[in-house]
């Protein structure tokens, strides 16, 4: 049976070289996230301030893989 993974949402707070990011999860934990191959292959840009979905192993809750960048929410004040 495959290992169960936790999928959580968080906010990217800091960017490091080689596709590594510091992510503050919704439960206020800070983890080190790296981008998955699918995001790297499709040239999806992740910047500080973006909301992402991150996949954590139950064995190491300090590192995770960023699997999805969530779309930005439109403010009601925007006239775009």
C-alpha cells in the first residue's frame, strides 16, 4: 500500500534557490517546500505571497512538495 500523504494549504513567505520555498501553513506551522516536477515542467511561477497546496509525508513534517498554486482571489473593489 502506498504511503498516505497530508495535503495542506499555505502561503509562500520566502523564496530560495533551486525551487525551494518557505511556506506558512494555515495551521501556523512553517515548512520547507520544493516544487514538484509537474510545476517545473509547465514553467509555473511561484512567488512569495502565493497560496499553494503542499503535500507532506507523515514521517517528516518539516519538508513538503508543492503540488498546486492556487488562483488569486479577486477583491470586490477590483474593476478588472
